[in-house]
C-alpha cells in the first residue's frame, strides 16, 4: 500500500507542489519577478512589521501561503473535488490552479495601504495587477478578465469576515491560516509583547498537511505547549469555518509529539464538491 504524502508548510513547499504546467510556472515566474508586485509586498511589511510591529505579511508569507494553497488544492482534487473554475465553465484545471496560486500569493498586498480594511485594498490593487500579469499568458481575450475576477474574489475572501464562494478561494484562505510555525502565526501579535497572542504563536513548531480518512484534509499542528491551541481556534479555525470547505477539514494539535486535541469547525456555507 502506498504511503500518503505529507506536506510540511514552509518556504520550500512551493517547489514540491508546483505542477508540471508551463502556464502555471510562467505565472509563478511573473509573480515573483514583477517589480510592482514585489514593491507592494515589501511595503506590506513596512507597514505591518516596521510601523505596526506585527508579524510577517510580505514576500516570505506570500511564498509560504502559495505553496500551502497548492498542496491543499492537490489533496482535495486527488480525492475527487472539482474546482469551481472548472465546474462553472470559467476555465480548465490549469486556469483553476493559476487562480489559486495568484489568490494565495497576492492576498495580503493591501497591507501596503493600511492594515485596517486590507482585504478591500488588496482586491483593489489586484484589479490592475492581476490583469497585467494574466495578459502576458492569456493575451487580451475574455478569459484574462474572467480569471482576474476569480483572483480578486480569492484575495478579498482571505479574511475570516468574508465567506468564500469558490474552491480556489477556499484553498488560498485555509493556506493563509497554516503559516503559523515559529512565531509566524496569523494573529498580528505585537512583536516583543508577552500576551496570549505572542505566547501561543511562539508555541507552534511545525504545520503539516496530509490526506485523511475521516475528512479529506488533515492539518497537523505540532506545538511545544498547550497555548498554541489559541492559534488553532482563533485564527486557523475561523478561516476554515468561512472557507466553504469546513466539513472536509480536520485539525489535529500535538503537544511534544502527543495528540492533544482534534478540532473541526462549524460553517453555514459549503462549496459543492
């Protein structure tokens, strides 16, 4: 029996899960080399890290979330889930992966304007940015604009205040919550402040993604102590609950290698699989 692949969330994951698709690889190259995109991501950290003393919301975070999103996408689709872009006739599987990748990578650029209402600013900036990048792969045809709207939706819905309406957005949103090892947790805790936000963030040692028997996706969170469960419940859990894929996700929290808690999350909206 073949052993299921486990994906560790981190900067190297994108290399492991990048599909053998010229289209997707070209989009990735454009995202990571485009001067405007990189400037916005760097400015996101100027505001978040330098001015607000929050944790990383820049290029490294974007890379980690992009890799995690593609791993989540892969786990679900290998278990029969049909992407919304395909199901609704917007594009093919490669187009769907492009939307997931771009949504995950660009979701936080609105922090370059202000942390408050940053999902709105992210979507506004992505309007022209995604159009520019997509035009280099899709030309000036209709699909360029249709996929741009899909990317805008994924970017806007990454915040737990909004419900995802597409599979692609859901993958990007859940992925955003998985970047929380070694103090990288998504609660924007104040650097240097010893409160529950900081303590719980520092308790997360490693996050892994894996296929699961009871629910298609298992997110395994390895912690040095019990305070890390605050991150699972308050951030990752809220993103899962508003992703549209909550019934298909299970979070397992481990403390010093032993299973501490298993979490599933309630939702009012489910994306058809």
